[in-house]
């Protein structure tokens, strides 16, 4: 605590680079040896966080510990999968839930599983049901993130690449892959349509407050593209932000801005995890440096709840970070 105060007092920051207004940092430890709480969500009663982890489970923090809520593969066995942290070898068998988001009205959790496609889970039933594994004849290779339109139950989601799976990310980056897609699952017709293709490492997606556009990040191209859903620009898109590092998940804030988790390569090859707050036009409003808590460790998500609590996901960490 003292060191935090000293740190804040001992530097002066440019106005858009603020120290974290932190009073505490906590870790919500994942079960056993599993890692990788990539994305974080909460149910309609505020219960959670829920997150998908490396051993294939979607777990929920019940106030004291993470408990299993969903699995995404019918072939998954606890014996083979619980506590594992190598989806590269067990992803297809165990599942690897990445994007998670509730449709509050129906109490359903949508899951973008890196190996098993888009699924939906109903609380009370452990096995989530697949609803799409491809679009326009092209199978998903690396479903990554999603956001649910709470008015319609439609789901906007990304497939990072049509060529490279989760275990081949490095190849995707090395070859500057641009076969990622932004997709929409229409709840009424149960069809998936392609909104954008040729994305370079499609990662995070977030709907804005009045549902007129979505933002999608591309971790290989280091940028964020805005895709208009309605209005005069409907179905058009435009790059609105570029970063020094790789953007991952995008989460809308209570006031309608967005937090983007961005991993910036630093001196000597270290990874500097940052959270960057942008508005819907892509203007950078704030940059928070998180290496104090994620030393040389990438983060995948930075999510604000209320006005002073932040939840942090990471593809490699073995805990969900909480700042308040
Ligand atoms: C959370 O779940 C664990 C394991 O099932 C249980 O022992 C504990 O009592 C639960 N805690 C709360 C606060 O519900
Ligand atoms: C489950 O495993 C069996 C046997 O290996 C395989 O034939 C089947 O396709 C698997 N099912 C799924 C949904 O992966
Ligand atoms: C990588 O792909 C992106 C998007 O397709 C493109 O804008 C960029 O110029 C490419 N970069 C290189 C080094 O090929
Ligand atoms: C976009 O992707 C399609 C395949 O989905 C490919 O045929 C086409 O060449 C790509 N266009 C560009 C400009 O890269
Ligand atoms: C929706 O919100 C955006 C800001 O996020 C604003 O520019 C736009 O005018 C709003 N559109 C409607 C139809 O309310």
C-alpha cells in the first residue's frame, strides 16, 4: 500500500497517462494448475466473474472460489482435462472457452470456444450446445471474443483466423495473416453472417451503448476498426485507432467509452501490459500501466464494473486480477 502511494507521489504524469487510482489489487486464483482467464463476464444478478480457462471449463467465482459452470465438449472428462493448461494438445477434446457473454433476458451464456465454435449454455445444464462452427462455407479456426446485443440476443463475435488455430498464433503473426472475420449470429434466424473479412488477427469486439456500431480489434495489425450496424454509415467500416502494441479484448465502460487491453513490446523484448481507454471515435482518453501486477505478462482484458472496480484477464496468468 505504502509503495503505491510513494509511486503516485514520486512521478508527474502527462494528463492522459494517469497512475491507477488503486487502493488494492487482489487475485482470484483459478482452480488447480489451469491458467488463462481470457475473457470475463457477469450474470444478470451481478454474480461472477465467470471466465473460460485453459482446461476447457467456464468457471464462476462464488465469492470464495471458482466453481465449474459449463463445459464445451461432450468428450471432456475430468480425469483427462481438469487442471490441464495445454490447449494445444487437448483443445479439441477438452474445449477452450475464450469469449463469454450472457444474454440476460434468457439467462444464457454465449461462448466463443477456440476449438469448438460458438456455443450457448443454459444455467443448470453443464454441457453448452454448439450453434455455429463456420460461416459462408468457411469453418471457424480460432473463435476468439464476443459481445451480446441485450435487446435482441444477437451475438457479435470474431474468428481470429481461417487458417491458424490458437496453438498456431505465432505463425499467424509471423505470416501477417489476414483471414480473420467479424461475424454476427442472428438469434431469430439462427444464421451467422460475415460482417467483415480479411481481418488481421481479429480479437476483441464490443457493441456501443446505443447499438449503432461495433468496435473490433486486430492484434496482428495493431488497430481497431469501427463497423456501423445502423444509420447512414450502416455496413461501412473504418480504422479508428492504431496502437504501439497488440490490442486484445474491448469492453464497454458504464459511461459508454471502451477499455482495450493492449500489450506493448518494451525494451529488451519485455511485454508491457496496458489498458487504454478510448471513446467510440477511437480517441485515446487514458492509458494505465499494469506491469506492477503483470510483470512481463500479457493481459487479454480490462473490464470496468461500476466506477471503481476493474477485472483483468490474461491468457497466461493463473488468476483474475481485481483492482478497486
Ligand atoms: C463456493 O463454492 C465452494 C465449493 O463448492 C463452497 O465450499 C463454498 O461454500 C462456496 N462459497 C460461497 C460463498 O458460496
Ligand atoms: C468425441 O470423440 C469421438 C471418438 O474419438 C469422436 O468420434 C467424436 O467426433 C467426438 N465428438 C466431438 C463432438 O468432438
Ligand atoms: C499486414 O497486413 C495488414 C492488413 O492486411 C496490412 O495493412 C499490412 O500492410 C501488412 N503488413 C506487412 C508487413 O505485410
Ligand atoms: C480477402 O479474403 C479473401 C478470402 O476470404 C481473399 O480471397 C481475398 O484475396 C482477400 N482480399 C484481400 C484484399 O486480401
Ligand atoms: C449513438 O451514439 C453515438 C455515440 O456513441 C452518437 O454519436 C450517435 O449519434 C448515437 N446515435 C443514435 C441514433 O442515437
